C-alpha cells in the first residue's frame, strides 16, 4: 500500500521500523501491519487537506510473499484499511489498482509525504520510487 498525505503546514515524522515491532512470522504479519500503522499514525500529524491510499487489494500471480493473500484476505485488508481511516473519510481518496496506474491520477509535486509499502521485491520498490518521486513537493 502507499499512504500518501498532503498535509498543510509543517510537521515532523518519526516512524518506528517494522523490526522494532517484534518477530515477523506469517501469523504476525497482519498484526505487524496494524501495529506499524497505529504507531505511525500517532507520530505523524494527521492530514489537514487530504490523504490517499493506493493498493491493488488483490492477489498477484507469480509474486511470492506472505502479504500476497487470496481475494477474501485482500478484501478483509481493504475493509480494515477503510475502517482505520474512518476519522479522515472526508479527506480520503482511494485508488484500488496497481500503483503504476494510480500514479497517473496525481500531478507532480502533489504530496508532502509518501509511505511506500507495496510489493516487497526490488523491482516493485524501485518502480514505486521512480513513479512517485516526482509527486513529492
């Protein structure tokens, strides 16, 4: 998922690394994602203008990762994301597609902060950085 914020004003960001959340196992992945999200949301000022969530929320063929779950699991992840972001629903913009497709909906220099956590392989991270870097102010 990409968490994309466009807050007005300035703020500092201090986010704990995932490794500080405890041991990572297949069973703890969902907990880890929720806990990292909770910690980040407490330490980063909520957006004044808008927040965007970009994720396919669908299984991907030929991609081996514990986060690549069946469609029922992806639908549950999507629902959980929307519930977590309920306080900002008036400011929320969701793009349920590939990050490479969603990036086309944002003009360059649009975001103050981008949290990248999509595909966990080198090519996926590299592609997201290349596509979204121009979108930062």
